[in-house]
């Protein structure tokens, strides 16, 4: 497999599958994406690691480990074996990070996370045994296809965010999200792999001269101080969405230092600037996820997933199926069944020269080249016509006059609205002045994605041709709308939820705790606490009182009526289980089991389930008369009875059973004692 870096463990083709809703996009991938690395002979191939894992083939090689396809000979299943390079196994910090990956991912039971089965060592080899995914990586798809349609891009992004959301809620940050770590199975499933740089959410890693991660996907705060919370994964996902929609990374450069500088000082451009026709909602998704200020981004992958799904719901089928330039060119060439990547310079018209700071701007991408029309063929002059010279003169004058008129209309009266998004008001005024336009009405609006003081939109939009000296109205961001969490303590849950919605907040997760002071069903506390200033739409978690705790009494052995009365007097509800159980300890109709058990604590109104006894299980007693003592004992115990001996004075030295307390063929409670008489 040709790779530019990173580590994966997939193999086989990315196959088409029948139209199945969001898996429909797989049908566009018609070529096999071979991912097995067979370029070099590997000494581990053919070996059995840890007397269990037979290594069949090498899949990929990364900076820290090599991944193999292997067979678990104990469970007879195919899996991926990730083996740390022996040269790194002597470094304790590397080994700890490697093992941390196993422990971290093992805690994430999610269908979109590559599962970890085992971790161990064999001599100098430290390994992880992981789920084997037959398919390819998102990087392979982008390399093969270039830009994807919005529907396909969102079909991939949503399960990625679901996987990261599970990690974030479990307290972990991936820190190295990139297309190489997104696996696409040939059944259409999407999984996130390689949690090798995973860290706890609250961990801040300060590095000197180094940054853990991949340059193209690093968030500004990772570059500046090494901070890694869930928002760095959100940033990386925004970069991946841009790359899926456009086929290119948002920031490029001759060296990593140039790219890092751009992450710090330049916003990710809107995808629609590179692919005209993309919906504004897609630009908003990218801008929100890649905001350079972390506080403006969604706080974790769950919040971004909610935003993506809301934005997708507002897109029409036509907007979801916008064909990127590469696909358009392929169709025009009649290559519907051939995967090809057309250079962007050939897929779009070359723009006219623009100011240096506008070379990648919206206006530059919306301009088209002007072409001169070829002159019409000279008309044949009929013999004897006297109007020939006059007609030529008139024609020349008309062409000159018409050309001058067109030049005047195109160049003298009209101009294009320059791109103003993400600029300050003063910068917008300067750009408009340079374009011969005036600043019109200035409005303000809240925005979760555009920094305070920057332009959210212009009217008319960038690239629109308008008359010179016309005015352009702008909307300036006031930043995200913020509200204070109201005081909710002591309010009933329904009222507290209504209050949150009325204040522009969302009711969040509800947990319940015992409280001696707050009545049952009322709010004990909120997170964030009341008075905290938060962004509008933030979810507020509520802790609701279960009331004073009640000690659950022990009612086993009581009949149903007495048990019910005792529990109800304690303030609890009673439920009788439909099934009854055999019990040698409790008579028929008595309580044999209770859930929750006695001694626990419950809230007033909680339910205790009672299981009644149907008495002991009656089984047939074997006839052991005439057997030896040992044989009789074994027979009775095997049947489920206990055995006692009655020897008397005459049977002290005897070894033959002369009688039994319950005759053979009769029934007795299972577990009861049968006395054998020895004479």
C-alpha cells in the first residue's frame, strides 16, 4: 500500500453494496483499493507470537508499530496484530503509551471504534490484538476519488463523530484524527482506529519543540501549548470534512512550519470557495468545527454531531448530491465507470489576476476568463455592388462602437462585491472602497461560529456584480449568544426544564440522589451551577431528589399479605413476580426472594418485587435396601438427598442397609435427609 504516513490495519476492496440509505455512496467506488503492504519480506510473517497468534501478512508500517493480519489459533478468528517496533520496546514511555491505547480503547464499547481484544508481550515484542476490518482507509478513498459529494462526506463524518463522542464522554481525547485513522469496511461500516495518542480529557501535555499529532490536522491550541481536550478532535474533524468536500487540505505549504503558522493565523476557508455550489450549511459546519478560538467550537464530538445532523436535515437532495469538479470532468469525458482524479486547474477555468491577498478568495474563484469572439468570416461581395466599401466602413464603425459600449458596460459601470466573510468592519470598509463601493447598512447578530467583530455575511454576496458606487450591507458578529443559568434549586423537574428552555438553554442529563432537605422530584443542583454564564443552547444537567432514603425491611419468610403490609407501611410499592420458585427453606406461599434485597436503601414510592415460594421440589427416593453403606450413600446423594446412618447396637460393624426412613419409590423434598438403617 502506498502511504504518506500513519498506520492502519485494513485490507481488501472497498466494494459497492446495494442502495441502503446512507450507505448508498459506496456504489461510486468501483476500483479495488489494495491495502496490504507486500513490498518487503518481514521476519515475523509466518511466525506464531505468544504461542497463540499466527502472523499471516503484513498490512502496514508506521512510526511506532507494524500491523499484521493474524489468526488467533485459540479462538480460530482473524484479527489485526499491532506490534511495537523492538527498538522502541526498550523505551518505558513508549511501552506505557502503547499499553494505554489498549486500556483506553478496551473501555470504548462502540460499533464505530476498532475493538481491542488483547495486549501482551513475547520477548522483545509488545503487541495489541485488535479487530480486523476488511476494507480501506478514508485516505485511500480520497486518494482514489478526490472530493466527495456532500452526502458521502456526511455519511462518513457522522459515525466518526459518534465514535469520538463515545470516547469524549468516557473521558478520552483521540488527538490524532486524520483520514488514515478512519477505516471503511467493505460492508460500508465506518470505524475509528489508532488511539495511540489518546489522553484523558483533563490532561494538558506541554511539549518543548514537539507536538504530538499530524501537522495538517492540529488545532491551534495544540501547536501553541500542547493542550488537548475534546475540541482538538472537533477541529481535526472539521479539517477532514473540508478535505472530503474539496479533495484538498485547507492549509498547505513548503514545510511543516508554514502549515503550523497557517493553523495559528489563518481561518479554514469555506469549502464553497473551492467547490462552487456547496450549501452554506456545509460552510457553517466547517467554520464551526475549525474556529481558531477553542471556546467558539462545539465542546465535544457529540455537540458537533448534533450540529451536523441539524445542518444535514436542512439540505435538499440536490444540495447533498452536488458533484465535485473532478466528477464533473469525468462525466464529460464519458468515464462514468472509471475512477480518475482530474487536476483542479483542468476542472475549472483559470481565474483572472487578482490582488495578492485575494488569490484564494471567494471572488477569485467566482471570476471566469474572458475570451474574444473570433471575427466572422468575410462576406462575398456580389459583382457590380456599389455598397461594398460603404458596408465595410459602416461595419467597422459598428464593431468599434459596439465594442466600446460593451467595454464601458463591463468595465466602467459594474464591479464585483469582494469577499468580506471573517473580516473586521474596518477591513470590509477598506475592501469595499478599493472596489469602488460604499458601506451600507451595518447590522449585528449572534454567531456560534464567527468571532466577535468579524463579518458574518454581506448583501449582496461576494462575487455578485453590481453597479459601481452602490452600497453593500454587512452583518457583524457579536460572538455566541450567552445566557446565565437560572436558579433551579427546589423547583419541580418539569418546571425546571421549562425554565431552561425559556432562557434559551437545553435540559440535559437527569440524575437522581437521596436528599433529606429537598422534596422528592425537585431539583437539588444544576451543572453548570446557577449564575454561570454559558452559550445559548448549552445543555444543563440536573440532579433531582429521590427524597429521604428508606431502609428496605427483610420480608423473606413472611406470607404475601404480611410482606405487602410491611413494605407499604415503609412507603414502598409492592410487585409480585409472576414466576414462583422451589424452596426447601420456605413453605409454599411464603416470600422466598425480594428485589432489592433487605438492608439496601430506596426512595419513597420505589417498588420492591417479591418472589413467592412454591415449596420444596419433590423427587423420587431411590431404593437402597440391601446395598452396602457406601453404595447407598452415593446413590442417595446423587439423587439430591443428604444421608444419615442409624446403626444401633447391632449395626456397629455391619455394612448392609436393612431399611430407609423413606421407602424407595416414594417422594421427598429435594435436599432433605434420608436415614438408612444398618444391621
